[in-house]
């Protein structure tokens, strides 16, 4: 089968990005609390940032088209929708450019990579999209100027949480391999972790003193199931927290919208940063241990190869010394015999 021409391949990938962005955006709209299009959890932002990281920056039209299809039915006007879609594209592309300039690696196997993803991807780039989108809504009279900051906070929180929870999972997906011959005990531990994760996430959304019960579960997930387990637990906690904030449950019900979003942003960012950072540190430790083990194996193999040669060389040297010493002893014997005969002859 002949490979597709580059132009056809580009179009297919752009179409796939468009579909993924639109599908995840429709999920986010289900939780919209401002104008039925601004949600405190926007998974499409995670797709938008992961697209240039995994596929390359030249597929940005897929992000723009996905945002355009999402917002065109929500209005308020075509010009406003175009600017909002441009902001949804510019934000992640700008964050990607900065992160790449600072040496970000998609493997997420170093602590600086986790910090860059949170600081630049989840906080910096999403702020550009939030401010630009909210500003054009106010400028187009679709939103009151007094609601600017509250709306921008909701927008920023939604995009940041989308990046913090979805982007790492997408970056890990190409390297995920289903383990073989997993012991039954391991499956039992994974099931217990899932149950504890769901239970503590729901419990943390009820009252303020219970917000911290999720962190032992995050530590458990990071230590035993590395990044995949920790990030899935983080996604679960963030989802429950945002749902409680939308409905006004638990520790968020007594606050205004802006304050509520600030509390959610701070808590979910702490959860996501803890999960991502701790699991990355554990991954670094595993990699260092593997490198030390590999180096020790190589040294052992070299010693095993050198030892027989040294033994053979020692044996050959000893044999040569014996041969050199043997004539000297014979010569000394003859010389002494001659010298002993000499005087008697005279």
C-alpha cells in the first residue's frame, strides 16, 4: 500500500485534531456556568497544548477549527467567535513555544518538565486565552464589564485544569504499554487504589477539613503506579472538586463565583502539581536505579572477561620466568665445577 502524500496526511491529522478538540469541548460545555460556554474544567485546552507537543506546531489549524466549531453555535457573533477561537489557539501555541525554548521534554521524566508544564502550560498560556476571550465578550457587549474578572477566572480555571489533567495523560499515551502477566495481587491493589481514590475525592468535596484526605492516596498512586496512576487520581479529584464548586456543595457553597474559582484553582493546582511532581521524582529514581544496575552489569561483564586473560597472562609470565631461571642455575653449576677443577689441575 502506497503511503499518503504529505498534503493528504496533513489534512487527515488536522481533521483528527479538530474532532478531538470538538469532542472534548462538548464534554466541557456540560459544566458551563457562564453563558453556557465557559466551564471551570475545559479538557479541550489539554488537547490544544498536547497537539503541538506530540504532532508538531504545523497542525495548529486543527485547534482553531475545533474551537470554531465549538463556539460558532454559541455566538454571540461571527467576529467574536473568530477572535475567541484565535485566542484558544494562540494561548497553547505560545505556551508550547516558550516551553520548547526552555528545554521541555514530552517524556515528563524530569522535574523541570513538570514545573514548566504547570507554570507555563497550565497557568501562563491559559491566561492569554482567558483574558483575550473574556475581553472580546465584553467589547462585543455579550458580557457586562463588571463581570470581566469573575468570567476570566472561570475561563482561566477551566483551561488550566484541562491542561493540568489532560495534557500529561496525552503525553504519556504514546509510551503506554499494557503490562503482561500482572500478578493478581497487583490487580487487587489497583482496584483498591481506584476505590480509595473515588472515595476520598468525594469525601474531600464535602467539607474543608476533609480536603487533605486525598494526598495520601496521591502518594500511594505515585509510588506504586507512577505517573499513570497519580495523574488519573488527580483527574478524579479535580473533577469531583469542580463539580462540587459548580453545584455550590461543600467548602465552596458560601463563596461568590470569583472567590469560588480562586479556591478551586488553588486546590486543584496543588493536587495536580503534587501528583505530577511526585510521580516524576519517582520516575527519575527508577531511571537512576536502572542506570546504576546497567552500569554494574557492564562492569561485572568486563571483569569476567578480563579475569581469565589476566590469569592466562600470569601463568604465561610465571612459565617464562621459570624457563629463564632454569639455564642460569645450570650455568652456575658448570661454572662452579670448572672453578673447582681449575686449582686441582694446576
